[in-house]
C-alpha cells in the first residue's frame, strides 16, 4: 500500500512520475475514510483544499518547476496552528467553528514547500493534557490498541501517523506533547530548540514553553519536515536569528562513533515500567556497539521539574487564556453585562482540565503568593538549565526513556490529575531549559506488547545531534527487528 511508505519514499515516487500528488492525496483521504471512525485522529478533514493543493503541485512538477523534497507529500496539522479559512478549535468548544483570517508561519512554510495539508488533528483542549481525553469533542484512540490513549496533547497527530492516515504531522510540545505521543504510538517526534521554529500563529498555552515540531514515522522523514518549518521569523519575538543546523545531513550520516551519550540517573528507576527500562538499556547497548561511549550523569534538580512546570505552565495559561472573553471571537453565551456574559461563556466553553489550570495559575500569580510559588518555580527552572549545561560538558547528548510507561487505558487516569501529570516526568526538563529533544521507538514492552520510546536531548541549536544519534539507533533497531516497529502493529480496517 502506498500509504505504508515513508514520506521520502513517497517523494521519490512523485519525482519519478510513478504517482501523482492527487492520487497520493486521494489514497490518504481514502485511508482516513476507512479507519478514522475507529481512531478519531482528525477534527476536520479539508478534502477540497488538500486536493487543490495536490493538483497545484502536479501542475508545477509537469512544468519543470524546481520543487522541495516534500512537495506533494500529505501532512496532518495539530489543531492549535492557525490555517487561513480552516476551522481551528484547539480541541475546545470555546473556538468551535472559528476560522482564522491568517496562516501561522509553520503553515506558510509548509505551503512554500508544497506540502499537502490533509486537515486538523484532535488534541487535548488548548494542548493541556497527556492523553487526548481532554478534547471537548472526543478522545482519540491508539491504533495499537483502540482501548488505549495515543498520548497527549498531540494524540491526534501521532495516531494519524501510526494508523497510516498521514506520513507526516505537525505537533506542539509544551511539556512533552510531541514526544510522549510518539513514544506510546511507535512513531518519531521532535521538540526543536525553543525559538528554532516560529510560534507565530500557534495558539498559546504557555508562551515560554510552547514549541511546534515535526512528527513522522522515521527519523529521516522528521528531519526533512524539521528543515522545512525551521528558521528565523521576524513575526515571532522569541525566534532565534541563527542558521538552521544541518538536520537532514545529520540524519543521513547517523555515525555515533566517539560520541559521548549521557544517561541521566534521575530519569529511570522507581515509577518506570520494567519493560520500558529493559528496552532503554538494550538501546544503550546498540549505541555502544556502534562506537558511542555511554556515561552516567546526574541532574539533581530534575526531581523538581514536574512541580516547577505545573506552576509555570498554569500561570502562563491563566494569562494567555484571558483573551477568550466572549467579546471578540469564539463562543458567546447569555446576555446582560460583560461580566455575566464572560462568566457564562467561560463556564460553558472551557473543560475541567483547562479550568483547573487557570485557577491554579491565577492563584500562583496572586498577590502574596507570587514569590512563594511562581517566583520559586522560576528559580528551579534556572537550576535545571544549569544542570543541563553541566551535563552537556560531559556528554554530547543526554538520553532517557521518553515516558515511564506504555499507553494506559482510556479512562484509567482521567480522574487523577497527578497520575496524569507524571507521564511528563522525563520530557518536561527540556521545555523548562529550552533545549531540544527527540523520541523514537525503542521496541515493544514485554508486559503488554506496546511501544516504548527512547528520548535523546541535546543543547540549544544542537538539533542535528538528535538526528545523528536517532538515525544511528533507528537503523540498528530496524536491522535487528527486520523492519520498522509499525510493521508489528495490528492492522486497522473498516468495520
């Protein structure tokens, strides 16, 4: 099946004239029709728009126009990125039916690369969650086991990849929302260096933490997508004005001989599923066999990362979500004074997790508590950044399991916020420090036969190191397994 191929394999078929972009897009739309009733990865499928984009690419190709490597390849877009004229809800009733009048920079760059956008994927409301159960519309399901979560907040993007509904996707990562879904669905997800990919048009949850990034089924596919969306953007005040690292070249190189790989002592042990740790250690052995030197490093302040994050992120969210006031756009409930309309609208429009974080953040920022909570969390954030700096003096990259467990069952943790938050324990530190991270599959855990993830972290603007190590490990594991991990996934089809 054409939809089972990698994005780069599809690209080669397009270049060779063996398939048109219209036919490739139709194949993915048919796959969405076949399986998305079970998976529920998409909130909106833009059939007419996708086919129009594909037809334009085919016309350009026939005219001999020079095209980008991903021209004509389909992609799924997380529903927190604005796309002109296309519903953008952030998984919330607050924005149901809203159609932005402008494109995010990520969408602009995808368009300039002639990538075909299939539609918008489901997510936890305003990207707040680790399971995609907090969507106001429906939970997305993991293609490996439809009774399990696909991760969050970007579970729709990861599930679309694992279900072969799209070869590429865009996610956003505030505390692990690209990497944790990748881990539990057996896909690849990358959180770029903060500021390495523009946040213009990304509906803000926590502005100092949010980062858009690539999701794919292979490291090389992620590398091509990363290069397509990366780079300086004057529309984003946090954008880094520096050259994009040689990401694709690093993914093609995949040579780790002589590299020092630091194992973070604090991100393993108690609370980690034995099968996840076993796969992590086996992956370390593969890297050692390829010539890498494995060293242990300690980042003692990582133990406080979860607590710091769940003060900083809700505080920023309480500020960012104040714009949803029923006066300018989005949902509007009731009549009367501005205050009463706002109260009615926010009560009806926001889900319980969003309300929980707004209340927590407002409290942490309130007079008399700011220094004790938010101020202290920012100090911990500085200490975590210093931990990273010291660790990167001893190692080229740092590694850990991506998530402590494989995918849990839908509903298993939905009434226990603390248990849900613990899913991000290994991914949060990179967001707090602004460095980059990748998750790729490490295998199937022996307890349940579900995918686990291997996380690689590198310093700011050292994103190419993620791809060098990721490609090396992926190649070793694919050779060991005799194919990609998704070849072992249950086959989904129409019922």
